[in-house]
């Protein structure tokens, strides 16, 4: 077997799948930053964060619970769970569509961008349901190659739309929103006709399965909403206390952190089925080992990336977003973010493990506690520094709080230490590298014979 075939597995495909969306999204954001006025760019970011917040309610309510009950289930039970998820997802979507319609009809605003957001929000939310459900089911089935295709269709299509608007000089806040809608209609159509969303399973839904999903989801949705608010609350506070241009300035370093989220999402996607399987077998030692392995490997892997990012952050921002952001706080904010990025893998896996071992309420408490620290820290930071740096510094204390609380709670159920995470992570990462190098060397030797 060739070296290429050796390295193409569920882990590398998951990594590529999770990398495609944020990387293409970064290109889209770069194009917008270059071609939109700063105010329009800030309004788009505000729309995006608002949509993300409501989408997080749906995703948070369904994704983790669907993974827990769908992965490893029999074919009949899996159809039951998928159909029940469709029913709950449709109910949640309709509620938000009705709220948006009422706001559009009765809320009068002199801001045309707010009117445009309300006009298209409900339609976009409804059209994204099939692709959202497909994006939850495919990782549960470990079909990361199909998830990759779905994500490339979504982000790649949006990129083509933005390029078309730029070429014909038609890029405005509203035309971008219309492209966002059209692209999501195409993506959901692909998910339906390819059978990835499993819309036909809705006839297999049961009240029992819906109650199980809802019971678990009521905790995970709180976790997801609070987690999204960790970043979007910064946006809302900045928009309320600074000129709208500052929203885009702060969002740029936030978005650059997607470089670190790529391997984190990939490792989480591949670790969750393993963790779930170990929990079902009642193997707490395996749960702890899997958690330590993935969290440790990620942390060790991100250290050199963080060092390089700290040094070249200014150059990257200039190349991606243009010289209009050269003399803004964006570069310094990005470097502040780098100082706490090493905490993110540990915090994330502490939260995921709490969910999988059946303690989603503890993970929800952890994230809500982080949100409280973040909002409080934002206002204290603005009061002390009178600029965006205070908001960025608050994030350091936010993730430190999450890591401490997660460790404290997991220690009650699993036997591990922080040093175990780094030790096992380094050893596992070293073994992976040696394995790949050994396979490559063996392949080269065979080719010379």
C-alpha cells in the first residue's frame, strides 16, 4: 500500500473536512474586507454573528445528542433517531421563522441594513435545516469524505458568488445576504438529493426518541449558546460602545483563530465516537485515556503553530485584509489571543468528555461561568484601557476559568492529571510521526528494488 493511501484515513479526511470551511471562509472574508466599506463590512459581521447565535440554538440542541444516540446504533434505531431529530429541528426552525416574520412586519427601523437582515433571516434559517442535519449525521457515521464535499459545496459556492459580485461591481451588504441565501439553498438541495440529510427517516420518529434527544439537548443547547456568546458577546458589546468599524477590526483576529480551530474540530469529530463507545462499554480508564490522548496531542501540536503565528500575525493580516487594517489594533489583539490559545484544546475536550459521560449539565455550567467571566471582564477591560485591548485580555481569564472548572469536575469521575495530558499527548504525537516516517521510508525502499 502506498504512503498516500496510508495517510488517507478518517483522521486526515476529518482534518481536511474541518479545514475546508474556515479556510475558504477566510478567503471570502478577505475579499469582503478589501471590497466592502468598513461600515458595510462591520454590518455583515454583525449579521453573521446574529445568525450564528440563532443557528447555535438549533445545532446546540441537536448535534451532540444526535451524535450520542445515533453513533453505534442499529439501522432501525438510527433511522428512529434521525427522524426524531428532523421533527425537533423543524419545530425549532419554524419558531424562529415566525419570530423573525413578526419582527419584520411590526419592528420599524430607520437602518436599512437591519431591515435587510430581518427580511432574509427567516428564509435563510429555514433553507439551512437540511444541510445542518446532514452535517450532524455524516460525522456520526464517520463519512468525513461526504462531509468534505458538502462543506466545499457550501463555502466554495459562496466564494464564487462573492467573486461574481466583485467582478460586476455589485458587492453591497444586501447583495451579499442574497448570495448567502442562494448558496445555502443549493447546499441543502445537494444534502437532500444525495440522501445525506435522511429526510425520509422522519416517518420513523417516535415520541420516546424525541424525548431522549430533547432531555439531553436542553443541557447541550445551553452549553452551545453560552459558547457562541463567548465570541459574539464581544461583538455586541463592541458595537454598543465603539463605532461600527471596530466590529470588523476585532472580528479579523477572532477569525484568524480558525487556524487553531481546524485541528481541534477534526480531533473532536474523530474522538467523540471513540469516547461514546468507551462509555457504553463502561470503560472509564479508556475514556480518560482517549481524552488525554487527543487533548494532549492537540496542545503539543499547537505550540509551534502559536509561536509562528505570534511572529507573522501582522504580515498575515496585511496580506489577507489589506492595508486599511495595518494601523489598527487588529495585530496586537491577535497576539493577545495567541497567549491563551494553548488552553483551548484542553478546555474543549474537558467539555466534550463531560457531555459524553452523561454530565452535560456540568459542561453547561462551565460554559455559562466562562460567559459570565468574559462579559464581566469585557466591561472591566474597557473601563481600564478604554480600547479593544481590554476586551481581548478578558478572554485569557475566560478560558483559564473553563479549564480549571472542567478539570475540577472531571477529576470526580476520571483518574488523570494535567501532566498526564501533556505526557501522553507528546508520546502519541511522536509515535504518529515515527509511524508515518517509517511507512514512507519503507515505501521508498520498495520502490528502489
